[in-house]
């Protein structure tokens, strides 16, 4: 294990509930260096498993958003039973609204 202290860096956070990082609290998520002395931390969804390779940043009723190790994001749609949907257009609108919420996290 190699330790280092990075001084004078910019850290942008995308948190699920807390506005700022609380002292002494551990957070699960992804820390990315996206420029010289500039870092981005994205907290994983509390519903996701801990210590997973691709943390879930959004976990909704219709889709979920994960941050993959290669730096890209992936949307997963939930499975559904076609006989319970009823109005397909209304279902698609609900998926669309939730997809916008997921994308707002990384936007």
C-alpha cells in the first residue's frame, strides 16, 4: 500500500443526500482524476452493494446508472412484464422522466 497526500486540489462531489462530505464518515463511490489537480467524486447509491466494481450512481424504478471502470457510464433498464404495463406510451414517459433524473447526476 502506497500513501500520498494531494495538497491544493479541486474536488467536485456528486452526492446522493449530503451536500458536503461529513467529517469521519465513509462514502462508497468513484473518485476520478479528470485533470491536473482536479478530482471528481461520485457517491454510489445507498441501495447498491458495497465494494462492487461498477458502483450504481442511480437506482430507480425503471432504470439504473452505473459508472464503469473505464470511465464511461451505463444505463440498465429494469425488466418488466408486458401484461402489467397497460398503456405503453405512459410507461415510456415514466421511463423517460426517470432517465432524465439519472442523467442529471452526471450532467
